[in-house]
C-alpha cells in the first residue's frame, strides 16, 4: 500500500470524519473562484517577496550563531544555535507585508538575560534593524523589530544541551525536560505550529482554506488574540479541525462547513485536534475536569502539543457573541454563494463597525518619544480586554475594534493610538440609566499602576477616555474611513446599522450556565479593595470623560434603531475613590459631542457535537453582584426639566451642562 493511500485511510482528530465524499466539478470550480477572489487582497506573496524573507531569516540566523560563539569560552567548539519560525510563515499562509514569528534556540550556557542584553545590543548595532524594542516582562518575553523592512518577533529558549545542531527538531516533548516555564512557552509556538500541520489530512487544502478564513476574519474585525477575539493559531486550529471532519473536501466546501460547525458548536465545549499527550514532565495543562478555572473559559480551543493550553482564554462574553454572529452570517453568505446568488467577494466585504452602534468609547494613548510610545501602546492594548470584561457587567455587549488608529492631523503629540469600543445596551428590560465612569476610571488607574512596575511610566505618557455618539465618530477616524462612515450614516438607520446592533447578541444553549461577567469585572469596577482605592491622585489623568446618561438610557422602543439627534442637557453621577471630598463640577459639552471633565485647582494631584460537556458549563459559585449595578442612578434630561434650576444652571440645548459629583466610598 502506498504512502498516499495510508494517508487517506488514516483517521485525523478525536472522532471519525463526517464525510469522505469525492469533490464535484461545481465544488472544484467554486474553489478556483475562491482563490481568484482573494488575490486582490494581497494574501499571496510573489517569489521575490518570499526570497526576501528567506534572506532576512538567513541573516538573523547567522547573527544568532555569531552571538552564541562570542559567549562560548571553550575554544574549538561548535555550540550551534538556530532560528526557527512559527505562526503564519511556518504554516505557509503568510500574506504580503506580514510579520515573521521566530524563535532563537540556544545551548544551556546561554541565559535569557544575555539574550535581552548582549544580543539586543548586537541588533541595535545592525543598520538593517529598525523599531527595536524588548518586552521582557511579557507572558512570553519577546524582542520586536523591523529587519530590512520585515517586521519580526523573536522569542528565546535555551535547551538542556551543550550544543544545538542545525538538524534539531522540536517535536519530541522530552526536550522540555529541566526547562523553565518561559522557555517552554517560547518553544511551544513552534511545537504547536508543526503539530497542526501533522494533524491535517491535506496540507494544501488546509492552507487555502486558512488563507480565506484569515482574510475574512480581518475584514470582519475579529482577528486579535490580545483584544479577546481569535489569533492566528486559533483560527488555524478551527480550520484544521474542519479539515479533519471533511478530509477529502475542497477548500470551498471546507469553508462552508467551517462556518456551519462553529456557529452551532456547543460552546464552551473544547475544540481538540488530538487526544492530549500523557507525560510525566509536570507542566500545567488545560484540563477542565481537574482545573476549576479552566471551566470558566468561554470558547476553549486547545493546542495540540504538550503542555496543552487554551489559545483563546482572552475571549469574553462580548467577543464570543460577536464571533457567533459573524459565523452565522458567514454561513448564510456561503450557502448563497453555493446557490449561485452571491460571488465570493460578498464574503470578504468589510465590517461596518463604525455605524453599528449608537454609543462608543474612544481610548487614546499618547507619548512624546517613540521608545516610550511603543511600551505605552502595548501596555494599554493589553489591558483593554480587562475593561471589556468590566463593562459587560453593565452593558449587553462591549465590542472593541481590533485595529488601533494612529495620529490625526489635529492630534497633540507626535505619537498617538486610539481604540474604539461599541456599546450595546439591553433592549428587553425596562428603561434604565447606566453610569460607566467608575469602571473607566478604574481601568485608567489599573493601567497607570501597572506602568509603574516594571517602571515604564514616563512623564510624557497619557491616556484619555472619551464617550462619543455615533454621529460624532468620524472626527476621531482617519479621513478615508471617516468619509465611508459619513456616507453610511446618510442612509436610513435600518440600512446603516448592523444586525448585531439591532438585536440581542447570539447565545448558545449552554451560555446561560457560564460564569457571570460580574466576577471578571469585580477587580476593576470600584469594588471594595479595588486597585483604584490604593492609588494616589497622580495616577489619575486630568481628563475623565463621563458616560452620557441620556444616551445610555435604553427604552422599550429600541433606542439603538433610532436616529441620534438628542442635544438635551444631561446629568451624571461619578464615584471616585481617589477623592476625599465631595465636589461638584459644571462642565459644558461642546457641539462636537465631547464632554470633558477638568479637575479644579484645589484637587489633589468538552468535545465533539453531541458530546456531554456538562463538566465545562458549571456556574461560578463565587460570582457576586457587579458593583457598577449598585452605583447611583443618573438623572435623565427629561427629568431635569422638572427639577429646581440649581440642578441645571445651563439649559440651552446646544450647550449642555454635565454635573460631575465626586464622592468618597
């Protein structure tokens, strides 16, 4: 029997395939059309671009070997050393201009400290290296750079071996013996990537489908591990599992099945490419039957290499609902493509996030120097998911756009990044007022506190948080995107609003059993003993942008479907633990929709479809009421009309007055 026949008969995955049907002519034609439809988006590199990457990798590999030799005391020895690749480049699905994930593997006498010290200095002296900075304190420590025009992330691991030969593979789990946790995490990037390729029945079909899925995810704004969506390895594992279930299918069919399977999957049942490897090395592994914390993961996709981990632990209730909405939409569109009603281009239409919600939060990070900005931007972005989880205690959905936008023409400071969060409020319940300011203030305090350790905070770093209505959003966006948003908003609300902003987010039958977001947000949103209560006023920025109480009010007539025309006066209550005195501020909101609040001078400075997954659905017994739900109710604009005049000194419609009351907890 030939090797190809053996491959065809082999079972991939933890369950038998669902179909081994031979592809039809129609399916082959749809696959060819799919490939052509992706070409305008730059998903395929030219030979020249690929050769340039190979040359860059060769140069960095040579630098690593030279560096290791310089630290080797014994003469006439060949300690070796090697640079491995992982991620999209190793999977063979890199796009034009994409970065390269690399791993420097060194022998046992080379320390991590030397990597971030002497090797970093060697890179600094290289004229081809730009934008160099190290993130030594990260969960997986990394050096980031641009090498001859190619962005590159480099991890480090040293093995318990005297030499590193060029033919060394990282497949065998025994190489992890006697290594520290950081080295194991660094090595697993390569080990997971290689294992994914070994677990798919047809690598070419897998790669074509993965290219389509990654393009779709980026166009829909759901490609980001750091911000609570899925990163490259998670998307690769979902595609690989689909390929296992349809081992003979064409990429077009696999793509159709991909959207169907993951839209109906019984989350939080875990996705597995293989049975977990049994070893006695003792490293922590994801196991919801043993580890209580693992049971609260909302969308677990488990890496196939030891030690198995959940690649999607950042997924929140909001991001999962966004993903499920897009899976369902993707399946509906792909079905119509197979029926001849749409072309593949329809699937890759860009998401209209900036017209999907009436309420937005804009986070703006600034710094004066490039080195400060790179550190500050990374820290702020890494904490956004904490803000999202805390907001979920008060809103139906807090949807962050995964791309940060840079400096606009009128921005102060040379280095700026801004992120956007769309807010959806509960339409089913009775009218309510929601105050999110305490939650946002606690987030700012958290970022500033974490910037103090490990001592990256400098005087030029700042973060602003603004509440902005949809109609004022274009002024915060780049001109090309702003113009598209203005055009979309000229349409009727029903045409310009996404389904996700007009309906309750998708839920699964098991969603009601998952842990409440209140527990996740308790350490951020002003709970007793929260981080904010232990900080001095110097950690609180000079601007706090309060939520718009009238805009936050959701009535029984589905406010998110209405045109945003309100300019009425509003009042808001803010609890701030950093203030020892009760103060009242009168702040005029400008016509551009901003409501800045300035401090006064006297202020102080489980398995396959159908499987039993009850073990993964347990409600958290320690979840408590979200403190945001216990804050004072805001006074709406309509109520203000009947209040004594001292509550609202300015009642002119276009010069709204915000009352900010700061009280001690």
